[in-house]
């Protein structure tokens, strides 16, 4: 969890959690070296609020052997960029 919190997603303007799923397919052990990789799987603009949208992020935590030890699928409310910010 410390690795997830300290690395954070590079999202400008902050995020709000809106649910998710977490699983631990394998245990972690003392001395394990962990690596987290995240991928945005889906982006959905809000129909009612033009200034925000929803993203679905899948994060996998792997140990030093490349084994997946945790899977987190998070649904997050995020601010949308303005057209001016996209153009620059």
C-alpha cells in the first residue's frame, strides 16, 4: 500500500475514489521486492458534469520473480482538461 500511495498516478487536479476491486493471487513474503505497474483501461466523460469524468485503472503489483501478488482495479472520478489545456 505504501508503494501505491507514494508513487501515485500522474493525474493533475487530484482524484476521488468511486469504488474498485482488489485481489491477492499470491502472498507477499518478508524481503520481497515489489513493483507496481498501472494502466488506464477506460475513460468515460461525465454526461452531467462537463468538468469531470471517470477512469478505470488496473494496477498489478509483482514480486522480484515477476509473479503478480496483487491486482487492483480502481474507478476514479477525475477532472477533465479544458480544450485550451489540450491545445497547448
